C-alpha cells in the first residue's frame, strides 16, 4: 500500500509533464495515421511540396555559397568550386540528398540553380564595386569588365 501511495505521489508531482508527453505522442500518432492512410498520389504530392520548399531554400542560399567559393578558389577552378558548393549544399540541407536519392528532385535541377547563381554573381560583379571588393579572388576578366563599365 505504501508503494502505491508513493507511485500516486510521483504521478501527481509530474502530471503536467506526463500530460505534455501524452499529448505529443497522441499528435505524432495522428500525423502518422493520416500519412499512412493517404493514397500513393497524395503522399507523392506531399513529398513534392516538401521537395519544392527545400529547392527554394537551396536557391536562396546559393548566391552566398557561390560567392564564397569564388573568393576561396578564384578563377579557373570551376570544377572545384562546383564540387565545394555541392558539398556545402548537402551539409546544410540534409533532406536534399534524400530527395535526390528518391528521385523527387533531380541533380540537374540543383546544377541549374548553381549555374543561375553563378550568372547572378557575375552580373553583380560587373555592376557593383563593393561586390568585387568582397569577392577578392574574382577573375581578372570580370574585374576588367566591371571597371570598363564605370
């Protein structure tokens, strides 16, 4: 009887924590049940929506990564810079690798986004001296083109 009263005391003392954990587990159970009860088409649509969000996040961060790669490696090292950018993307967006492996996102899509970011950086380098100074190891051709436009 004494043990029973002790157990009730522990439960009473920790009731908010126990209820919180129960509510979280219930919520997870409902989400899992809803996901499992979806049709294959609905699951695919939901995965595609998540993949689109990941691609958008990658796109938003690519200009920064491309400029860092340019600063780090300089001109004439395109393959190295692209490999470095890919490595950084995969480190920052671990879901991306899963989506590529499952075929939801193509590697070509990410390659295209990287190329777009490179083009965008080159345009910025031509138009803005502050960008040229920030990316110190810029190719000479781009720097000369930016200076000629002044």
